[in-house]
C-alpha cells in the first residue's frame, strides 16, 4: 500500500521568471494608460463624426486612409485590453485587480462602440465598386485579406442599432459570465494529501508517480467541482443560451457556423476532421488505453491513471534552466532564425512561469499588439509535460512575433492555423528529448507520454467538441440540469476513451473546469486540426528537409493574410482532402504500433 506521505517531493524547478508588463504600461494608474484612454476616446469620436455615412464617397485612397486610422485606434484599445487581461490573469483573487479589469473593459467598450459602424458600412459597399478600388489603389490592396475576412459575415450582419446594442452589452453579458467562471475556478482549493491545492496543482497530481496520490487528487477534483457544480451549470446554460439567441438572429444554421467562418474554414473540412478522428477512436485511444491497463496489470484503467507515468518509471524532473536549454536547442537545430526569435522571450521578462494562488490556471500565449510583443503564462512544475507546454506556448509566441509584421488588422491567424507553430514546437522538443535519452525504459515512457499528449490533443479535443455540440443542441429545448450535463460528459468520455476506462461518480463533474467551453465555444477542434496538420507537415519535413524551414517561416509570417489552402499548397498538403486527416492520424497509430510491439 502506498501512503500519501511517502510520495517523493519533486525537485524544485528552480527560480522561475515572472513577466514585467511595463512594455504595455508601467502601472494600473500610470499616466501613459490614462492618456491612451483619453486620446482613444477623442480619436474614436472624431473618426465617427468624419467617416460615418461617407464611406461610399471616400474612394479607394480615402478608404485606405480610413482603414489605417481605424487600425491605429483599434490597436491602442487592444493594447489597453491586453494589459488589463494580463494583470488580471496574474492575480484573479485580488478584488482591486478585478475591479480594474472590469472598469477598463467597460471604458474600452464605450469608446469602441463609436467604431462599430465602420465594418458594417464597409460590408454594405457594392462588390464591384470595392473590387475596382482594390485594383487601383495599392494602399487599399494591402488590406484586401482583411476586407475579405470582414465581408465573410455580410449574410449574418444585423442592423447598426442591434450591432451597437450587442457590443455595448457584452461587458455585462458574456464577459461578466467569463469573469465569474475565472474567479470561481481561481478561488477553488482541492484537499490532496494534507495540502490545499489550486486547480492547476491538483490536476498536475493526476500525472504523479504515486498511485495513491493520483487517486486522492482524482477524488478531490470531482468532490470540489461537484460542490460548485450548480454555479458551473448556470454559467454554461446561460452562455449556451446567449449564443443560441444571437446565432438565431444572425441566421447561422449550426452552432459551429460562426466559429468556422471566423476560422476561414469550410464546414465540410471540420466535419471531415471530426469524422476521421471519431472513426479512429478504436485504433487510437481504445487500443492505447487497453495497452496501458495491461502495463498496470489490470483489465481496466481508472481515470486518474490515464496520464500516469508507466509503472516502475521514475519521471525525470527538469529544472527551468534545463527546460529552456532543451527547447531552445530543439528550435535552433531546426532553424537558427526561429531560435533567434525564441531567445527574446527568455532574454526579456515576457514569461510568467511561477505557480501561485490566484493566478490563472493552465497556460497561454497572449499576442497583445504588434507594436509591443506577446507574453507567455505558464504554471511550470518541472515535469516533462511542463517542458512540452513551454515548447507549445513558445511556438505560439514566435508565430505571433512573425505575424506581427503584417500589422494589427492582418496579424491575427485563424484558429485552423494558430496551433501550427505550437504543436510543431512540441514535436521538435519531443524529438530532442527522445534523442537525448539513452535508457530504453525511459525512452518507452517518453514515447507513451507523447502518445498520451497526442490523444489529449486529438481524441480528447474532438470529444470536447462533441460534448459542446450535444449541449448546444440540447439547450435549445430548455435548461440542462447539472446531472444531465454530467451524463452527457460521461457518455462522450466513454465513447472516446474506450471501454477500458473506469469512471466514478465524481468524474461526471470534470467538464466544468474546462475554460474553452466558456471563453471560446468550439475552439477545441483547432487543437486536433493543428496536431493532424503538424503531423503531416512533419512527415513532409522528414521526407524532404531542404528548404522546409524557409517555407515554414513564410507560413508563420503570413498571419491572417492567407487561408489554409494557400499556405499548405507549397508543402503538397490539402486539408479538404479526407486523406489529409488519415495521414496525420497515422503518425499516432505508428507510435502506438511501436509501443505494442515492445509489449
């Protein structure tokens, strides 16, 4: 019998960096922030008075100048919001920080309301007129992709008054429910082994080498989430209904239609991805977890052991400095130019890796605005998965830096391509770690961990997508009880993870901590899209490395100026071809084949 008190304490990850947000603003009450807010209000008001109702008379050069002016105002407003968001992510438990975050959101919303007209009126321009203007004015042609992406939403555009109403109500609607979710999760404490842990720390225990500690963490997470499940169910029901109402007014045919348009991806492509992954469940997750249960000497696998290290395998811990060297080395061997961008994140205070109460759980890369730089948030605890998370978020950061050269309106990458650099960075780092490991048992453990990460990225995210789809459809018939949400969750998890997995009653609440369902409905398929895409890209790289890095940098630098078809064509890939997804999934199957062959 393992006793919780005997669980080895991992070596500390070392001195971890904390970001400094001075490159955005030197403080919440700084003169620079106050002045930007005041200047933006004046500029937006003046822009509204001069331009509203006059766009058809501007001509090509006039419209180009107006877009550039709009871009400058919007970038300053985005800078303000980025600062508020990052301050809040650093300490969600401080009520003064929460007040600052909410107040600044409301102030920016008030200012930006006066700009809502601009894209609405652009979308009313005659197509032939706009096409002629783009052909005659290079300054306007530069914004051609932004105009195209804006006009995608013409069929779903409402009246100016309704668009303004939705814009103004956002801060006391969806944004307020988002904040309630964030602060609720940040305040939760999970009793595990005599400690009171944050959500991030408790979830991390599910990959601890001590089975008793994993079991205790699994039960504690289910218990604490269950104690708060009515709040999470209310948040979910409200936001799903809110989306259904707006989708109905905008005449979107499906719950995912708005997300797909924003991602510049056809519904058929997403449907092909989902179908391919679900069809592969038996060959991927079902087969792998059956193998893992066998390695643990059982016919079944408890859910808290799903991400456990292999039996008798002591996980190597990675101090922060070693993690940095590993990730930078992997990037450098692939492309010195890529590594040069990556080093800036460590040379400058652009990363917050510390674990502390009140801090946002998980990890993210925030692009801020092109005139500044991205920031990375991690909760680094020294495990191999934390090294991979660093590689992942650093990939996002590099992508954002390279795309930033396109400018504020053109830098934003659709989600279908936003996970490319992050997942590719993970693959480079995994190969580096695997090549450096000489112990066969550890190499097997690393390969198993990589398979689990890929299953979490592909199978689990498509299961999340399926869960979202089911609750969005069912919510149309009325509010969904917390019990029913838990039932849907267990059904989807059983289907995706396979019959070997064993769930208890507490696991029915695990859907409630996942932020994507709240913040970004249907975002999750982007992870599976990115993983399959990267697997295909990496196969091309292994087959023909000459010139690949240059083409890859070109892909990342495009930002939002080109769609997935154009960007993948130089690699001979086409995401609309069903075989594309099989190519990506075959990489995961190959890793599982290797593990199965080893017994």
